[in-house]
C-alpha cells in the first residue's frame, strides 16, 4: 500500500523537508498574502515532491495563497506522459497539462540544454500569466544551488548562483524555489518511501550523455570533497551569501557596469 504523501511530510519529513521549506519561504520572502502560484511539474522526483509540499504548505502557512499545478509537455513520448499521469493520480494532484514543440525546436542545436531551458522558462511564464498567477514555483533544491555555484566558477569563469527568487525579465511573473534549503538525499528518501517511479530528464538528445555532463561531474566532485570535510557543501552555499565586493578583483553593479578594485 502506498504511503500518503502529505502524511509523510507531516511525520518523517517534518524537519528535513517541511521545516526547511518554511524557513526558505520566510527567509527569502517567497510567499505573500493573496498570492496565486503556478507550481511547475516536470514529472521528476523534485517537482512531484514540490507539488505535495505546496499542498501541505497551503494548509499550514500563515499566508493564504492559491496554487495552480501545471505540466508542460515539451514533446514527451506517450510512455512518459502515461507515467506522469499515473504519478499525478497517485499523489492526488490535478494539473493543467499543455503541449509545446520545444524538443523539435532544439533537435539540431549544438547546445540543446541551454536553449531548452530558455524555451521552457518562457513557456512556463506565459502559461502562469494565462492562469492568472503572479509567481511560478520550481523544484530546485539545495544541492542544485551549490552545484550551480561551483559550475559557474569552474566552467563559466563567474561568481553567481541559483537564486531562491527572482523576477522574470520579460514577464510580470516572479520565480520562487521553495525547496531551496532541502537536501537531495531527503528528496530521494521521500521518493523511495512513496514507492513511485518518476521520470528523469526524458530528453531524447541528452539522455545518452547525462552521465558525462558537467553537472554530473560537479555533483561527484562535491560528494568526494564532502567525504573529506562534511562542511564543504555548506561552505559552498555560504560563499554565495558572504560576498565582500571590496575584496573581489572586479564586480558588476546593478546596471552592469564593471567596477574594478585592483
């Protein structure tokens, strides 16, 4: 018999997931009274957990807010869509499912992941506005954030991170990440306790090389470092919180002007 997803969040994962979600929502001012939030579900473990987290949060938040659950189909196979439908039904989630031609649009791209991310985000913002939502919630977690921070330094030559919230450039919509302080190990624990199978990337162009991706390498690098020093992961996170711009060689101000310290 499958575990009840919200009961698990209230009991076994009350501290490791729900408490951290509430802390992130309060600390980064993610949710306000009267918000209408589009919860974005890709079909993976992170976004499926996010949907359950937002259902639970609505019951206990000090703010009254509404949600719309939505699934964007970028060109999934019939089998993948069937799996998403089964998981939504099992979790008791009713979602708006809408199609796009994103997979077709990136078929011949040299760097399909970057274009896919851009097109996905635009489609989600547009659908959120159509549903009358002023915010979209994504399922990124703590491990995603620190991996992005380190990847920016190693591969991008820049100091930046995945923000807990930001306003869209071309839409009147704000993006929030309620699971920003949740560890991936707890997401995996919840998934295993639910006994459900969720999709992974499901992208036909990147599946074969996913194990060799820059993110996979960075994830392994952080895990290797953390075995030597358990504080490594938190230190990467804090490095993006404790920036002293006076001790950087140069930095950009709000309008993009480069300020040199040396």
